[in-house]
């Protein structure tokens, strides 16, 4: 059953996200310590009650169809409070948008009876599907399923044998929660509360309408939702959800560092006595550099989102240069954020090593987040570099 939800403005959603930050800061340590190392049911319910996961959802199923700059702001705001929570929100929001690119029947399967439902995912094609009557059969194990404990469905990457002996074709396939089990194996130094566990399928039938090829996602252009939002190519925007969290973690680290430095004193050497941390020149330089790197990262991402959204709104397609630049810039932004957080952590002194200090959690979280394949400089700089040198960019862009 389709539904039409009353539009909630971007500004109102941003206020709701900001209102959750104190709660997220209070529970951030517990989020990564609790037995199952996942975002709590209470926090997930608060995010849903604030309707934040509707931001990227198609209007025909009760969503708001806001642009990616709105999701960027929401994810950054939640990440400012708790990196693990921001991460889960960012990837789930990406999937709300991605589901809008699937066949209509898939969207009805997920949202028809429950417009509040959401989908976790593991993109890597970790198994080959067997082609059967009406669809596929699939077995295997998929990793890094952030937020899977709370999701009603999961998206898995799978290969489908090519026609007439051709190479296998990577697809994404939708599977309901009842058809998979979760292996509780997420023990990580950072983003420890994201619940990014493994998902296991055993001879599961996937109807044909619940599969979509990576090739079609890369071209851009949804099958049923005609908003410009759903005309954007997958590889040019899918990293925004995770990157929003990286920006938020960085802002949270800088805010915590500044708050501590303004109020703390340093004992110093035996003959020097105590001095205000804020008077330290290295601390002042760290504050300036970290905030500048964060500003630069945000501006890069905002530029790319604005260009992409303007082009699809005008009925244009993104050029190869646009696409490879997005990949380059997202990785560069993540690297700048790591540099910013590492800098303030290094200048946090002995107090910064204590687990009660939020900066050390931000340091762990941002260094883990930046290792995501979509944010790796070693991987995502290459298409742009090759293109700039007149070579085939290669890879997915």
C-alpha cells in the first residue's frame, strides 16, 4: 500500500537531528561497550521518530525526497554526537535512496506495508547466484553489514553468470530479514558500535524483481521515481552517507578539543608551574589547522553535490570528469578529516588518552571510517589521475 507523507522541510529535519546530539554524546561510550556493539534500540527509535530516515525516501512511499546536501548535513550532525550512530544513519540513508532505484515491486515489498522500514547492505559481490525459474538462488557470507540488527531487509552484492559464457555481472539483491542470519563478529577498534557484522544466506530464493545490476545503477536514472534525486549515478553519490559521518566525527573532535583546551591547565615542568592549555602555541596552531582542513573538506563535498544536483535538475548527465572528480574529492575530504582529528588528538596530551575523553573515540572512529573502500585515496584517486593524463579511468565511476 502506497502512502504520501506530509513533507517535513530540510530545516526542520536539521533541527531534529541537532536535538538528538546531546543524547548521542551521552550514550556514545555505551554504544561501543554494550554486549552486541550496536546502536541501541532507543536511539534507532529516536531517529525514526524524528523522521530522519525519510529524507532520501521516495515520496510515493512516505518520504521527503530531499537532496544529498540535506542528508550530508543530517549525517554530519548525528556523527558529531556519536560516530557509530552517524555511520549507521549515513549508510541506511544511502540505502533509502538506492531502493528508490530498484524495480517498483521491490519498493512495494519493503515499504508497502511498513513505510518506516529500512535496509542494511553489503555491496561486495561475495557469491555467485544460481539462475532459477523466476529469479535466483543465493548462498554465501557478506561482511560489514552496518546497522543490520535493526534492518528489516538486507541488500547483498552477487554475481549473475553472463549470457552465452560471457563474464559474470555484479548485481544487488534484496533479501528479507527472515531469510538470513547475522553472525555477531564485529569487534573493531573504531566505529565499534556500528554493528557492522556478517550476514549469512543459505540457499535463499530471490525473485527477479529484487535484483538490479551495478551497470544500471552506474548509468543513473530510476525505473519508476522521476525526481532528479533518483537520476544521479550510483558511484557519484553513494559515498556521501559515509562521508557525512566522517565530517561529523571531525567536527565533534574539534569541538571537544577546543572545549577542553579553553578550561584546562597544564602542570608543565617542575619549575614552570601550571599554565592555561589555550596559551600554548602548538595548541593554537592545531586548532587553526584542524578547523581549516575540515572547512576545506566540507567545501569540496558541497561543491560536488551542488554540481551533480544542478546538472540532473537541468536534464543533463554528469560527464566523466564530473564522476571521477567526485570520487577524488570524497577521498581527499576523508583524508583531510583524518589529518584534522589526528592533529587535535596529538595535542590533547595525556588527558586525551583516557577513554572518557571524546577526542580519543573520534580519533579511533575517523581512522576506521576512512578505510572504507569508497573513501580510500589509494583507490579513488586513480580514476581522476588516469583521466587527467589522457588514459582510460577504469573502474566504477
